[in-house]
């Protein structure tokens, strides 16, 4: 993330309304909000503006200072990173409950870090309840009663915390590539993100479903700007029980809509599952470019080498299962499971060790270029004249004639066909035409869409032709 702007970091114990305040300040619904505690885990970044002053807002997970184990400990570590770079730290507390020991511990932790907190006493829904804030002055001399849900007191809070921010720091629109990292839980999406950005940006844990919000990360790499969205693992519908998990799946699909490219991450040590294919279909249906990333290739190689050695069982003989050999055997298997995204490039990586991860950037650049490619109409029709359309037409159907083709839009590339057909083209003919188009032009990684202008004139003429009348016989 760029650090040119002031940064406001929102902290607090679980379930006091931090994400609601984040959404209120940024004017978005980026953070998941439910009654379940512990929903936000990673740092969530957003942009905001108040009275001409632009600033960054960071939402953190619910902090329990003394809980150092597992995910709570990772949440605390993630929050510390954000606090170090903060211009202002807003500690959210629950006005209905009053001060609790965890609030006091967190306020002391912030003071020790050199970031005395501004206390936002949340859930104060009317001016009559504003006196609830008085009991929180033991935590800080800056205390503001607010209602993050209804907006009460937000203007007073913003006036106080932004008064020293420079005017005119509203960020310019970034020209970046949006990349969503999607996949099943625990396939290594967050590890891949951390490897791509070169920092521990997302919480990584062996526990499936660690990521719940979509984590946005801006990155400059070789002069280009990328925004990575590490989404929650998309579970099967029958496997999502908690409200937070169900919302995570819904929001993961919503965040996919924001992206240009989807990195479909699968576990190479397990292989492509039917659920992987379902998730790939989400990206294809939304018109996103797709790159298939087979993660944990190091584990798959170890398993293959162990199997080869066991089968030979010849003492002293070197194992000949090389990475290149495994790749040549593995790729056709992956392709067969993901036939409907056959246009997607495939890369095998180890996000844990970083092996081959740099290839992902090269593929992203290539598929984005293809996604926005425009083919001149003249060039398209010269190509069309050389296509044998009879090869794609089934014997039972009417012979297809395409009089004219033009590209209507890009992202994804969409083509308009002017045909002699009175009904939409069969999907098999569209697939034939798509394959010929891909063979002639580089549309790697991106789906292709066709729209058809049906020929109706000839049919209407036949239908509207007046009935033929018998000529009267001439009298002899």
C-alpha cells in the first residue's frame, strides 16, 4: 500500500463494531459485519475523505492482547504492523457494556507502542446516551460517543482526528490490474499472496477458512501496478454452517466481479477436484480471465518420487522422477478436469518456497493484454473468409453463413456475428468458431463471447407475402 497519505487504524476487542465503522468511513461494504465475534482477521484497507482531506483507513481483527496462540496471536501481530505506520489509532469500545479489562489492556498496549488511542464509544444511538462516554476517560483524554451503524457522532470524530491532515491529499485513480486469488479453503491462497507481495500480508494458518474478508494489496512490480484480492476459501454449499462463512463465500464471488484476472489456486498434492472445477466456472461465467495455479507442487513431486522409488525398489539406483517429467504427466490430467477453461494458462508453483512464483506475474501481464485486445473489423473479416464454416456445421442443421463479424467490446472480447440463421447458433458451432479465432489471434486466458444478429427479413417476407390467387380463365 502507498504510504503517502495519513493512515487511520481501527482497533478494538472482538465484536465492538470496528468493521461497521470501517464501512461507514469508507462508504463501502468491504468488511463483513455480523453478530459473530472474530469475523475480521486480516488487515483490510480502504480510502476515505473528509473536508478535502484524503486518508487511508485500516480495519484490523478483534485483538485479545494476552492470547498469543493460533489465529488470535496472528491477528495481534497483523494489527501491530498496521499500528506502527498509523497516523492515528481509533480504539472502538462498546458503550452499552462500559469499560472492560480487555479495553484497558489494549489501551495500555497502544500507549506503550507510542500510539495513544482516540476512543470511539460505539453503539451510542442518540444524544441522550452520549453520557455513556464519560466512563471511558480513564482510557484516554480523547473520547467520542458514536453510532457506527446510524452515523451519530461520526462528523465530530472525523473533525478531531483529521484536523492535522493535509488538505488536497485525495488519491488519484490508480491504473492497476485487479487480480482475485480464488480457490477452495486451505489450498495456499494467502501463502501465495504473501509470496507475491514479498510480505506477510495475509494470516496463514493450517486451519481451513482462515481468511474471511477479501484482503486488498497494492503492489508495484517492474513498473506496473497490481491489486491483489485474497478472497475467502469458497466452500461447498453444504459445508458452510456459520453465518460468517456463508457471507465469506458470497463476498468472495462479489469480489471476483471486481477483478480483471482470477488466479484459480488448486492443491497439486491432491489434484483437481470437482469443487475446483465449480469455482473455475464462477470465474468463466463472470467473464474474468483465468490463470490456473497448481500450488504445493513440491509436495506433489515428493510424493511422485517416493512412489517411483517404492515401485522400483532397487537399492542404490537414483530416482529418475524429475520435475519436468512430472509436469509433462500432470498437465494433461489437469487439462482434462478443466476442459471448459482450456484457454487458461497453467503454472505449477510452490507458494511456500517461492519456486516458480515469479512466472505468475508474466502470465498476468499476458492475459490482461489479451483481455483488452481489439481486432480491426477488416482483419476479422479477412480471417473469416478463410474459415471453412461447413466443418463446424452438423449435417442436421441449416448451413451456417456468416456475412460479417465485428468486435463490439473487450474485457472479455465480444464479437457480433451477422448470419443467415433464424435461431441462435448451437454451442458446438460457437466452440468451433472460438477455437478458430483463438488459433488466429492470441486470446490466451480470456473467455470469448459471441452475440448474433439473426436473419429475420427472409422469413418475414415469406410470412407476409399475399396468398397467390388463381388467374381467371380467359373466355374462348
